[in-house]
C-alpha cells in the first residue's frame, strides 16, 4: 500500500512539473519590453510660447506588446 502511495505522489509531482514546463514555454516573449521612443533628427525651431503639440511633432512611442503608444506617453 505504501509503495502504491509513493508512486501515486510521484506521478502527481511529475504531472505538476510537466504542466509548469508547458506553462513557462507558452509564455509570450513580448511581455515586459520597454517602449521604443522615436524622435526626429531634424532641427525643430520653436518659441517659448509653443504648444506641447508643436514640441512633440513626429515623436512616437511603441512596443512589441501594445503596438502604438504615441497617444499615451507623458512629457515631463
């Protein structure tokens, strides 16, 4: 009886270990990457009264997981 119980517990542990392996292998590698911010290299002429939208003209942000994040970034 004890021998059967040991094999049963060993089988359960193997199934749990295999399930964990499958779970880890199935994770999406795109999760957790930092966004890529792209800024144009051409000079920008602005004045002290320029709006934020003028300063951020042609600036974009995106990452592999969420795609285009341009409308979601904050200028600090």
